[in-house]
C-alpha cells in the first residue's frame, strides 16, 4: 500500500498531457503534405531541367525547327513524370497513393449551357 502523503507518479497520461487523436491526425496529415510537396517540387525541377536541356540542345544545334508538330504519328511518347506514374501503377495497380481527393464548393445557380 502506498503512502497517501507521497506524490503519485501515474504512468497513464492525462488528457492535458496527451494530444487528442484529431491533433495527431492533423500533424500526420501536415507531415504527409509537406513530404508530398517536396516530392512534387523535386519532380517538377527534374522535368524543368530535362526541358531546359532539350531547349539548350536545340538552340546549340541552331535548328529553329527542332520542336515541330508531331502530326498524327500515333500516341505521343510519355513524359518522365508520366512514365514514373505508369511504372508505379504497373508495380502496384490497386494503390491510391497518387490520388488526391479534393472538393470545391459551388455556390450560385448552375449554368448548364456552359458545361456542354
């Protein structure tokens, strides 16, 4: 039996000591968003760098028609970003890692003619 005059050190945290589950979920969501932003920024930099390299090569060659219309030669080749997504989908087809759910509220009357 413990002495009631001694301070108690319970190991169970009180509600003031521990964050609520919504706070923890919010922190996790914030960390995931930050990681996703960093990854997207890196991918965008890679795409911009490869685009700049292509433009530099065309300018160096002095060929003004280096970027021509493809015409109807069939499907266009995939960009690096598209190829990454294709590969990841082939690797794990049921993954929803790249689906970003977002809703936008629409206020006011709907003009159906503009949607046609």
